[in-house]
C-alpha cells in the first residue's frame, strides 16, 4: 500500500506545515499554580509563550480540595477575567468558558491585546454561592517588524522539500549492484 518512505514523507510535511495546529495547546506559560482564591484554587496559563500585541489565549483551571485530599474540578463556575494595562489604564473584561476550551476541564478565553506594556490580570470565580479571586501580571511586547507566518511557512516548505528529495531522490539499485554502476559494466565484475 504505502511504503515507509511515503509515510515518513507525509508525516514530515504535516509536522512542518501545521505546527500551529499540532502544538497550539502546548500548555502555555504558567502564570498561577493552584493559587488560593477563597474556597478555590486557580491555575492559569497564557499563550502564545511570548505575549505580543494581538490575540492571546487565557487558560484557567478551577479546583477545590476534595474530601479525599484530591483536587475536585469545578466545572460550573462563572469565570471572569479583567485585564488592565498599568501604563495606559486600558481595561477589558472577558468571560472564560468551556466552550472555547480544547480540554473541557479548563476555562478558556481568547482576547485581543491592542497595546504593549505591563498588564494586570484579575480572575474572579463564582460557583455555588462562593467567590474567589486571584491575579497575576505579564508583559506584552510589540510584534517585531517583519515577523509573519509566510516566513515560517516558506521555511517549512524548504524543509519538507529537502526531506522529500532525500527520501525519494536517491537512485534505486538492485541487490549486488553498486550505486551508479550497472551489473553488466566491466567495472562491476
């Protein structure tokens, strides 16, 4: 059906051409790790790894300490995130839900950050009549000039092409035949 080389070639192209889709939920940068927030514990991550002006992803996990000593996931919470630029005073509030989450144990929100600077984030959680909050801050830089996905796509295409040439560009030889020589040539005898 398919040779190992074809499968390797196709996997190489997929790995090179779709890194954003394959590695999109690498976990992100940990901002909070089981931070006490009233009766809750909040963990939070941000993506992309280096925060720049543009879209960011906030990933939040809400738990409580269960009776058995194991954390219980809180899946019915109202999770609101307020982001404030400390430099400009710009403020925005977003709701994090399971709807956008890849893993439905997490609450996620995608939002646009329009300005660089130091941002303060406050996560407010409400569930079962109880509330809690925790916060963190992060730095947002400006998108470097000339950075764009076509550059990365071109690099991926070059790598995929090189892999394809390496896998399929070699001349096939039959058993007993040296590469570049036919069996009936005088030097092969």
